[in-house]
C-alpha cells in the first residue's frame, strides 16, 4: 500500500549526514545558558512581556521528576523514589513556586497550554493529581480551548489516575512504550506487557482524551529490524493519534546508569539506520504523516493540519499549534521561555526548596536573546516546523536582505541542495521530503554559535 505521505529513506544520505547536532528545542541552545541570568533578570523580562503581550495567553510546564523504577536507557531528568512524603513535599513546593510567580504575570493572561512532564507525572497518586491540578486552576484561568497534556507511564496507572487527570482538565496524553519485545524490555529494566498499554489507551479514549501519543525508541539493546517490525505492527493496531520514535541517545560517560547497557548489546550503526528506515517507511505507508524530529501524526491530527498551514510550532514541550506563547516552567530543571529570554530552574531538590523558602524564584541560569538570536530562532523554527522559509517575510519583518545577511549559511547549504535535501529559490527555501529527516543538519547552517565555535563544540546527540 502506498499513499501520498509515504517517505522512502535513502540510507547512504543518512550515513553521510550523521553527526552530533542540537535538537533546537531552544535557540541559543542550552550549552549557551550562563549564570549571569538570575532571578532579577527573569523578573525584569516577565514585566517587559506583560507590557508587550498584555492580555495574551501563556503556556505552563510542570516538571514531575519521580519514577517507580529506573529504565536503564533513561536520559530524562528523573529520580526513583518510593517515599510518598517526598512527592507530597515536592508538590507543596510546586504550589509555593506558583504562588510566587502568579502575581508577576498579567492578571488577565489565561493559560492556553499546560503540560506535565517528567519523570512520570502519573507516579503521583490520584489524590495528588487532584491536589496539584486544582491548585493550578485556583491560580490561573484557562482558555476554553486550552491544550492540557500529561506524560503517562502505563505500568503504574489505574483507571482512578486517569479519572483524576480528566477531572482536573487534562485533554491530551502521551505514554511511554519504547518496544514490546520481552528481551529488549528485560534488558532495559522496563517490563510493560502489551495489554497494559492497550488498557491505558482504552481508558484514555473512554474518558474522551484526544491526541493520544505513544513514545517508541530505536537503537535499544538487542533490537532487530524483524523484531521492531512486530512492535510497529502492534502499535498500528492500537492506532494512536501521534507517535514519537526517538533515537536512543546512549551517553554513558554523562549518564551513569546507562553503563548498565553494554555497548556490545546495541545495534550496530548500520542496523540502527535500518531500524529508522523501517519505522519511517512503515509508519508513513500506513497513514501517518512525518511531522519532523522523530514525530508522526494522523493526517487529520491538529499537528498535521498546522504543519500543512505553515503554523506548526515547537518548544520544550514538543510540537504545538500555538506559536510564541510565553512559557512559564515550574519545578526542578525546567526551562522557561519569554520573548527574548530563556531561564532554567535549579536541578536539585534541596536548593529548590531553599530558594523557595527564602521567597526567591529558583532560577540559576539562562540567556538573554540578542536581535540576531531572535531572527535566527525564527528562521530555525520555521525550517524545523514547517519545512519552508519565506525569505520575503523575514526581510520585511527584520528589515534586511536575506541573501546578504545569511550569505554564509546559503553557501554552506549548497552541498545539501546538491544532495536533494533543500530547494533554494529566490524568494523561499523549501525542505524536501528527504531533507525532513535531516532537518537538524539544515537548521545547523543558520546557527551562529556553531559557526563561531568550530573546534570547541558542546556535546550533542547525533542527528539521525
Ligand atoms: C518522561 S518519559 C515518558 C513518560 C514516562 N516516564 C514513561 O517513560 O512512560 C519521555 C520519553 O523520553 C524517551 N527517552 C528517555 N530516555 C531517552 C534516551 N536516552 N534517548 C532517547 N529517548 C529517550 C522515552 O521514549 C520516554 O518515553
Ligand atoms: S523512561 Fe520514563 S519511567 Fe523510565 S526512568 Fe525515564 S522517566 Fe522514568
């Protein structure tokens, strides 16, 4: 079966362009955050944006880092605990942080997007979900059409959890699966039988949650093309609205517990590319649309519609249909984004609690964007989300001659054009179907910091 969304993957091109590169959830990227950006800078920017954006809606993120067990591959900001009091205490402090932040944000600004990420937000008990969910709604008013989403681990979830999520207004969810193969699951310490995942999806559907997403991973130990195809077959039968198929980032020198996964258990680079090829070809030939950066969605999903209309947007919460909202992030390690500022919260619990006890916002580093950063962020976002860049629009908005300002980038794009990844025209730049798979490589050509810092680059995961 073929359809118009089908993508055929050229492995040789993937090999040629496989190199470390940023994922551009922010620009400038996190390695350029520094401690010169503190609470005072954050407060100043919130005030500035209140004036600039007056009654505009906002986005909220809550980081819930706790998990029941450790998946050995995990690269998220998480910690295992079985101490319910510890979670209870953390929720108290999330509410404290919200209480400090709320009065700084324009009173009329409502929430258009709320996301709980982790760790595992559903490791909270149903009562804790209600307590935090209700507290958020006491502090903030929500837009009627707000996107309210949560990350779920099907393994500890009960129907009562799902009912509590629904009660406090969640209308979208995303759940981890990774791979259904028992040997892979055992090796990564994540035993998750198929029926648990099916049950979770059924509950979500019964309770009316939309846009159900499932996370898979390729490149895990002992994965083979034949076995991963079976996982994909089950997923196609479950029929989620969206799928993320992440490339396993194995960085044992930085993430200690990943040393429990031996290098020799991992698929070889060639096999890993075959796994990627299989995933893309099978999912796109089965009716999913490749949204970009590991993500797929049904043709009638709001993300696909937004991509078709050129209005897709991306930030730390992933893809969204709401461009450029101020994002206020609450909880350890989380990153907030204002019009021209990124700022990150402290990473450990104790300093987080200490700062809040003193009545301080718990931020510790960030970056203020220059005019050039703002321009390049828009170019990179347009390319990453909509695979198209209207040069004239950029010229008018920023009062510049595109081909002059970006002469270096355009020159570096020529080989990518010759390889059929991008079309360079007088008035626009268009990413081809194959170019979508290598979108980070295209975006990297517009990254001022990468160009400047040749030779002393920070460590990024590989682009394919
Ligand atoms: C916060 S978890 C999802 C919610 C929940 N904790 C769970 O695992 O079901 C986010 C997702 O990140 C992905 N992930 C975790 N570690 C990764 C790594 N080292 N490389 C690539 N993706 C990773 C997994 O697909 C995981 O489902
Ligand atoms: S993948 Fe999810 S459940 Fe597993 S350790 Fe990471 S955050 Fe926790």
